[in-house]
C-alpha cells in the first residue's frame, strides 16, 4: 500500500489522552520529530468525549488523587481491577495536574450542595475540583500547545482502519481513510491508540452489552465517533483485554433536552419512580457519586429506559442545589402531586399512592444532605437508607429521565508505561494505548477519574515513546 507520509508518532484520537500523548512527545523531543494526530470529527468538534464533559476531578486542593480511590476500585471490582495501575495513577496525578495547569487550564473548587466521597472515602462537603470551562478547556489548551510545534499535523475527518507491522513485527504505521475514501498508509515509529471505547458502535454494543443496546442514547455528541476502531485494531495484533465487556457507565439524564451531559446529581432528597409510578431504587443507599451510575444502569436494564425523579420544597431549599441539576431546563414545578404527574406524563393516582406510602414509612430525625444522616424508612420496599424525608411541601418538582451511555468498561490491557500487552503481558513493540479505550473497571466505576486517567496515561505514553524512539 502506498505510504503518503512518515511520522515519528501517530496518535489516533484527539481527546484528553491523545492530546496529552502528543504534547508530551513533542516536548520531550523538543519539536525535532514529526507527529500526526488523527481526529474523525471536523476541527470545530475536536476532542471526543472530553470536549463535552464537565470533567469533575477526584482531587484535593493539594492536587492529589483521593487516597481511597485505588482501594475502592479494588473493592467494587472484587479484586479484578489492576491495582498497580490504580496506584500508578495515584502517584502520577500531581504531575498530571501540573501538566494541564502549566498549559493554561485553570482549576476551580466550587462548593457542591451534596455530600460526596471524593475525600478519603468519607461522606463530606469538600469542594470537588474541575477545570474552569470543563473538558473543552482541556482540549483547547492542549491543542493550542501542540499547534505551537511546526512538525505536527492534526488530520481532521480522518479514520484509522488498521495497524501495520514491519518485517520484524514492530508496529510501524496506520492505514487511514480521509475525505476521498481511499485507504492509504501513514508510517510511524510508534502509535498511540486514544480513540475511546465503542459507545458509538451499536453493533459492538449489542455484541457485548446485549439486547436493546440500540436504545441507549449518547450522553454527548462527541462519543458518536467512538466506534471501537482502536480495540478492533489492537485485537487484530493479539492484544489482551481488560475490564468488564458487558458493563457500561450510564447516567440519568433529562429527556426534555438535547444538551450534552444533562445529568441529574441532586436527587438526595427525592424519590425515583418508574412509568407505573412505583419506586424501584434505594435513593439513600450511598452518596450521589456512588449511586448515580447504578441508577442510570437500572433505568436502562430494568425500567424500560424511563424513570422520573420526584421531590418537594425541602430539596429546593438546599443551598446551591441548582448546581446539581446539569440540565439546561429547570425541573417541572407544581402545587400538587397530581399536577406534577400531569406535567411529567404519569398517572396521578399511582404517584399519589406511592408518595403517601413513602411518607408514612419515613422515620424521625433531621434531614441533612451534607452527610449520611441515617434518616431512613421502615416497612417499605425498596427502603430509603438515608435522607428519607416526607414529600409533603409544595412546590413539588420533578425530572423525566432516561439513561445515557457515557463509556464502555471493556477495552485494551496496557502495562504501567501505557504499552499495549499480549495475554502473557508482553508489550507489543511500538504500540501504546490510553484513555477509555483501555479497560479497567468491573461492576462499578468510582467516578471523577476518567479524564484524570486519560490525561495521565496519555502523558505517560507520549513520554515513554519519546524516550524509546
């Protein structure tokens, strides 16, 4: 096949992981090398999933990863997750934060209205970190830094088709298609796969996740380009896999808007009901950060992709609660449950019956969303283990919800230098992977670390590739 250009590094993907890899490589080689970054989208939409996320970061104001996170991943995965990988992330996060701050990303630590466990695994109100401007700020800062190097090409509207090998079995290029539809080859001394999971490929979702995968909307437009190309190409070379292939990270989102990332986090004081107006989840079993994914998955898997969140004036009284409603449309409001049911499309009598049973089951104690308050129900199923306060004070509020896919769990296995490995742990020469294309999680995703691990292992990949070039 005709080789149209030769590069020292080709990066497949232009999100946090790919850009971190390219920037690290360019700076480590002091701009003396040629780099290509392949982006399936147009320039104005570059950045994949990173561009659209709010990018909560599970860090302290000292720029360190929550020290409980590696152990939490090990606990919820039943010991299946790569613990050394998690500890590597923990040790590298301070350098990762310096990496983005030095390139113009400003971090903010705004107060959040509800308790979370980002601080040593204890429910508390520590302000979580995030980039000012969300993930888009990371994409534009790193892309601008990369574009300062003369020998870098960001090739838009370009898809990767397959990897090529030299006669001695080293990855030495990528076959691509761009606007003319013809297959052509880019030569490379190293390749970094950083093109996300397979959220945008319903054939792969059906194969791994199961029936009705086609009913999963995407949480943001950018992940439509995550077609599983990197996973497919790596498997063709004998790469190993990691992570739970039949599990996804799904989030409960507002059905009334087409805006990206319209997630409901602020559900502590209310209840969830299905289309029959019946509760189906213990809304107080843990803090929102440890349950929002489970709620999203339950809505998709068992509730026919429709659910409703119901609350009252006590939720509206929580200072700053609007910051936990990420939709650009405010919640529906009504002076009665029957009126709210009509606005949401629920049967009024069923909703009133469910709320009455819930109210009767709530116990004594003060409602305190700043901690696990122990205010629980008795005698109903499912229970509500914390924050069980009666819904009896107008105005009543609600969101209609569905589950949107954010990322897939299953992916490529890498070592601690971000090198793609075979089933016996041998690195495939010249091939790296970083970000959500790499598998890690089983059963649950302890959140606010996806962008962190993408940046971190992208940076590691680029640095290692430069060192061994």
